[in-house]
C-alpha cells in the first residue's frame, strides 16, 4: 500500500513505569476502562482509528486535522474527568503529539516522517496536554476551540530541520525536556579595565590592580557571564576609554572601569558599569574609606562591586531578550524571558515561562541554566498549590536539577535547588546540606546559594543558622527580585527559634513585597497565632482559606518538613490558634 496523507496522533502515559510498579493490575484495569469508555468511542465519533498500541500509549490516524484535534481534546478532558477521584500520584494522564503528513500503513503499525514528528512532539507535551505541528495549526485555522500557545521552531531529535509547534492548553500538567547538542547559547560578556590611579603614579597603582584582580576572580565564578582575562584588557590602561570601540575589539557587551584617588588620610574608588553597544551607564558608585587596613578595604570594595554588578547585568540582559525577535532567540534568551516571567507568580505568566523553558531545552541540551530553571518551575508549581500531580512534579524537580548539575557541576542554581527540594520534599537533610556546601564553595558571593539554604537549617531545628544565612543573602543582594523569599526564610528561621515578633515582622514584609508568594503566609499566620494577634492574623488566615478552602492545620503541620516532631506539633498549635481549621 502506498503513502497517504493523514493526521497522526501519538499518545503516551506520563509516569507509566511508576504507575505500573506501584499498582500494576489496577493501572491496567483503569487503562482498559479508559479505552472502552472514552478513547475508542471518541475515535469512532471522529473517524479516527488506533493503528498501534504501545503498552503505555497508542498511535492513531484521522482523515482530517479538525477531527483529530477535537478528538484529542475530548479524550484528554474525558480522561481527566474519569480520573478525578483517583489520588494525584496514581492518575493516568496522556501526553499527545499531533502532526499531518504522508504515512505508510501496515498491519498494526504506521511508518513515515509524519509519524516521527508526532512522536517527538508528544515527548515535549505536558501530561494532559496536546502539542500540534505548524502544519496542523495552519490547516485547522480558527477551528481550535482551546487556547493555543506558540512554541516557535523546535529542533527535534534526529530531525534535520526544526518544526514549528503549538501547545493546545486542554488541561494543565507537567513537562519534559528534550535534547539537542547542536544548538548554542550566547552568554553576556564583560571586560574589567585596569583601574586608573589619579595620584601617586605607578608606585600607588598596586591598590587598583589588586581590586581588578579580585573583581575578575569573583566575576569568573558567576554562572552565565564570560569574563575577559586581565591580559587582554591591560592594553587599555593608558588609552582613552571608548566603550563602543572596546566592546567591538574585545567582543564584550559590558565594561567595568574605575579610578583610585588617594590622599594622606583617605582614598576614593569610583566604579562604573557600562553597556558597550549603547555606551550607556548601568551603574556607578563611589567608595570612600579611611587609611585603615587597605587589604580589608580592597576586599570590601570588590565584594560590594560584584554584588551590585550581577543584578544590573541580569536586568539588562532580560530587557535585551524581550526586545529580540522570536525567530532570532536562542536558549539563553528563552531562559532569560522565562526567568522574568517565573517570579511574577501569575498563572498565565507561569504557563508562558514553562513553555519558554521547554523551547530553551529543545534548542540547547547542554545549557545548565535552562534545566535549573525548569526544576524551579516544577518546584514553584508545588509550592504555589498549582500542581495537578505533586509526585510527578517532585520527580521532575529532581530530574531537571540533576540534569543541570550534570551539565555544569558548579551550577549554583542547580545545586541549591536540588538541595532545597531534597530537604523540603524528601527530608534528605544530610544530602541537602552537602549540596549547599558545594554551592557556597562554588560561589561564596551567591545570594541564591545562601538564601536557598536557609530553610533547611530551620527544618533541622537550627533557627539561628537559618537567620544568619538569610541575612547574609540580603546583604549580598539587598535589592534582589527574590528578596521576598529571603524575608520568608527569615520569618521561618525566627519562628523556629521562637522569636515570634520577628517572625511575624519579616513574614508580613514578604507578603507585602510579593502577595502572590503564598509560602510566606504560613509562618506569618503561625507567628501571629502564637502571639495572639487576632486582628492581624485574621487577614492572613482569610487569604490562606481563599487559596486553599480545604486547608487543614494538622495535615499541613504533619507534612511540613520539620525534622523534629515537637516543632511540627508546635506549628499545628499555632496555626490552630491563628483560627485555621483542623
């Protein structure tokens, strides 16, 4: 039989191996029931036909794309309704990919390029969702009833050309990454020019040279920032500073320059960060100090400078990414856009961030940051109460974080995320502390590493160390976009050590900074409950019950990752005192 044009649907059950290992016969029984009650009837209704069964899924063909899309959505919705009463970790959910192309049909199987595309798209889909190719979208026109998210051109494994894809948002769910080692990402780059000594000549130049050396060494530890070597920048020590020319000659987007002015009693160091292409100043600061311990002063200036450079460059890079045309974006740009959307914590932006991260991973399998952010995406979905399958999202957190560390063993974000979720989700405190030590050793100046490690110390009962780490993170990055998280960690740390006034204070600050970060509500409620502040706590508990109408103080306390039972019991008592139901 020769080739024929058809719409090809490939479906696969998410987490099938886990489901079978846990309940083999029950999973098989429910799957057969879904086939009989939902899948087969919908296929017959739409003129579709299952050609091949794969054990954990199936391959089907349709005569037209509109019937195929409608059938796929009805199957997803029917499966969701049928599985509504099943515990989250046991639910059956399908990933689906749909393409249109020439196929060759033989007994119990289907062949052709179009089948390969559908299979690859299925691997990128979230459980409960459908990804369609650009050709399907084009043929369907406006006949797709569900919302559609443009995923752009996706490079797919073993396919020479990228494929335009769209995500049909039938039902929410988790995600999986793809691999492609051919794509590249473009990191920002910076040149640190020799600092100029305005008084004292070369005899006093050692102080500025020492600052430059330390700044270069510290910046070299930052992820996603390429630092030009000092040898390459030494030639610019006596030349007029022309940001655009230096940027073009060194191939850098950013330039740090400075000067040192010394007198018999004091010294002044001026530092400036510029964007070379636009010749615009992103940040400038003057440091004044007395003639004390010059090495200590040098360390402090280096420390302050590096801490303030990183967020300025990140902000500039995010703005640059959002100004780029979609077709010219690479994995780095997609990750930057996802980062900006991720922490807004609105569900619409959150969904867009997930799609951007899937595209980033599809574009570049070797870029650790995309995998680390994907781990954070799944972790946030659990923390915000948006996860349709907590078990599957927990597994994805670990999978993506481990993938980030595999690609870059010193990736601070991946190390700290894996550490945090090892303690928060699995209570593996020993493993978590080891990962935090690796992260801090890789970059002692990372606010992320210090701040994300703080909650684990609360979990093991060391509130003092938790507070110290959160405070250190805030000193490292006082204007950080994630300051609300550090303040939440401060709240939890103070609550753990029994200082309820401070716990309530920092928790209320965190909720004001980002009202959508719901993790801050619980230590705030517990602290206010412990203090008996009924008027203040009523607003917090009302917000908790608005988000989680079925909230149970005892269930929350039992699940909270405090290592010691006494701390969990105290948490339950204070949540009940806050007026939350048991």
